[in-house]
C-alpha cells in the first residue's frame, strides 16, 4: 500500500484540465449534490486525510480510493484559500438543490407582481451568499461593499423583471415566461463585478510557472470576472429558456389542466435535471489555469507593477478564486 501511495499527489487533478471534458468531469465530482448530505464528522475526516497526505503522513492501510474520496469531500466543503469549512448553502455542491427550487418557483410564479419581486429577491439573496462563501480570500471585500452589491443586484433583477413584465403584457405567453431569465442575466452582470470590485481595482496576483509572484494584473481580474458572468448565465440558460417552452405545451394538455397543483413541483424537478448537468458544464467552460505567451521581454521588471496588458492564467474561475501565471 505504501508503494501504491508513493508519489501520489492528492492535489493533482484526476482528469486533464486542459480539455473541456476533463474539466467537466472534475466539476461533476466536486459539485456532486450528494456531498451536501455527508455528516460533519465525515467532512472533518476528509480534511484530516487531505492534510496528512500533503505532508506524507498517511495512516497505514490507506488506499488511493480513500484519498480520492476524501479530496472530493474536501473540495466540496472547504474553502481552498483558507481551508475553512463553508456554510452548506453557499457551497457549489448546493447549487443543484438550491438552484432547482428557486428557479422552478421563479418560472412558475411569473404572472403576479408580488411573486415576481419575492422570488427575484430570494434568488439574489442566494447568489449573494454563494458569492460571499466562495470569495477570493486574497481580495477581501468590506461589509459595505457586500451590502451595496446585494442591494444593487436585487434592485436590478426586480426592476428588470417588473419592467419586462409590464412590457410583455400583450406579448405571447411564452415571452412572459422568459422574463425571469432576463432578470437573472442582468443581475449577474451587476452582482458579480460588484462583489469582486476589489480585484478590478487592485488586480490579482500573477505568477510564473514556478508559482513565484511577479506582480498584479487588473486585466487578469477583468478576464476572470467576465468568464464567471458568462458561465453563470450559461448555467441558468437551458432551464430558464427551454423549460418555459416545454411547460407552455404541457399545460395545454387535458391531464395537466386537472393537476395544476403539480405544475410547480414538476418545474422544480425539471430544473434540477438541467442543473445537474449545467453546473459542471458551465464551471468547466473555461480553463482554471491557462497560459498565453505574449510578453516581449523575459525580465519580469519590464512588466511594471500593475501588469495592465498581461494575458494571464485564471484559476478557480467559477468559484471566484483567481491566481494567474505566465510562461
């Protein structure tokens, strides 16, 4: 067993992160919603196993399968920068159960103004908690900034939903069903940049292949944040665009007209089916680390302290944690 573990790196990705399929497999693993139900003591065991593996002090009889399972639990429940256990609702593994309920009810209760306002508020509260939980520990955000981001995103979502609902009163019913998606997309475009404004102001750390820090880049932050916005919108798109089309047809069936009380649970279930696949797919859209060589001179000092034009490596894009590298 010791021979089997010799040279084993618990932090090394199991799948090739240079390929889209490899990244999707990686995120399928760590966003597995079943990990939300894992007892606290098992999560604590996983952290101990990972930490012992990093220093080469594994208990006798430990197998590679045990370490891989421990790493899966660790990645799903602990912040990679601080090592602290994250709150359950804010974990990426809670995106499916949390998102399916909120999205399902947003799509179902889109007709009345109070319901639109309430569910948009609930969705932005959930997003704010996820963003805060997965924040970049190297770029702390003040309580004032978080409050401003939350209020702005919520206002944007509600204003978009209410405004578009008023504009689509005479439009076909299907168009009105797409209003929640427009509101969610607009709010993401506001919420994420505001939550991570410190990165845009100060830049994020740029490292070389040997993980040596060589400066900070505002452009790196802008690229990473833009990718997060895109991935969040794509994550929600299939469920919030295709399901309204499906429900529009199903609700016309005679059977469905008799069981209207099942419409909301059905939408929630269908949203869950979409998110099970779309969460890892959206997270894996962009490489977590990428290199681009376009620096005219090899001496780091020539880059300047702010590195404004440096293409960089983005790490942890979906979770909101960035580190950058250059060749």
